[in-house]
C-alpha cells in the first residue's frame, strides 16, 4: 500500500519537484521510497522531529518558506484536528494535497476532498 501511495506521488510530479510530508513522525516508508525512486526534493516536517532529516515546524503556525513552491504536500495519518490546517497550507501555496487518514477516519476539512483508490492505497486528494 505505501509503495502505491509513493508511486501515485511520483506519477504526479516531475523529477525535480519539491514534495513535503507534514507530520512525518517516525514512519518514513513513503519518504524513503520517494527518495530512492525519484529525483524529487523530499522535505519532511514534524512538530517533534524524530531525527535530523526532519525539519521542526508547527502546521498550525507554519514557516511558509519550508513549503514555498512545493508541488505536493502529503500527510500520512494526521490527527483529524490538523486536517484543515494542512488544507489551508496547501491552498496558500497552490500545492496538490494528499491526506492518508487512519482507517475509519473521515476527512475533517471545509473543502471537499476526492477519494482516490490507487492500486492498494486509499487516500484523499485536493483539488
């Protein structure tokens, strides 16, 4: 499933696009796949970085320079209370947004997101 999500991201970018993962935490399988199989500039952010490759940032008060010119912003299993903040950020910079919620969770945004079933991955995309 994670390879499928990463493949979807790769298929929606050009080789040197900037892609940002919000709330990277300790689960880096998608980011690692992207780094291994593409030339994209992968940026990882989290309020509490798990290692030195993750940039500290609070999505409720984002440092916009981190996200500037990102083609895609994605988040894997973010808490529902952060969905709208991630949406606001993506809209502000004009990036495609992908949210992979916890199984059974709804999307908590004012804007309607499109459900995507891509191979074994299920996630939401905006616009």
